[in-house]
C-alpha cells in the first residue's frame, strides 16, 4: 500500500502560523498594537486574524515574520529560563543589535531584516553560530 503525504494548503499554513503567532505574542504579553505591527498588519486585521476560522492570504513578508517569531520564541525557550524567555523581547537590551531598546521595538521599527538578525543573535548566544 502506497502512502501519499499531502502538504497543507496555503490556507492551512496561514491558519497554523497565525495560531502559533497568537499564542506566542500572548505569552510575551505584547499589546494588540505591538502584535499587529510585528506581523505587519493593521490593528483591525490582527483582531480578526487571531480569531479561529480566520481565512486570508498572508503576504510572503508576513509569513517570514511569523516564521521568524516562532524561531525566536524557540531560541529564547532553549537559551533562557521560562521567566526570562517570556519577558526578553520586551526588556530593554544593551546587546549590539538593540542599543538599550526593547528587541520588539527594533523589530517593529526595522522590519524583517531585524527579525532575522535577532534570530541569528539568539542562535549565536546558544552556540549555534
């Protein structure tokens, strides 16, 4: 008997990514405005997107942002204890990427390149780079 693996549809991938992202930003304690900006959405779109059954196309940039956030979340969980991992993104940081700013603010301000830099930074802290 042949087993056929089916890849999830784009709508399924979007729903999975949005659900994971919603849980992460809630765990981090981000405001609605911060969560929306981080995902490159308006506040009203994020309000709709976080509800079960939301169906919409995400841009390539938005999917990359959500993916990077998931990776950042995982890296924080591996590197720090639960308490710091949950707060790190919203704490002022003197690291070279942040100059005293909160990582979430730099990611919102600088966009996808900063998401990727934060992910690489955390991987380097863990000894992965």
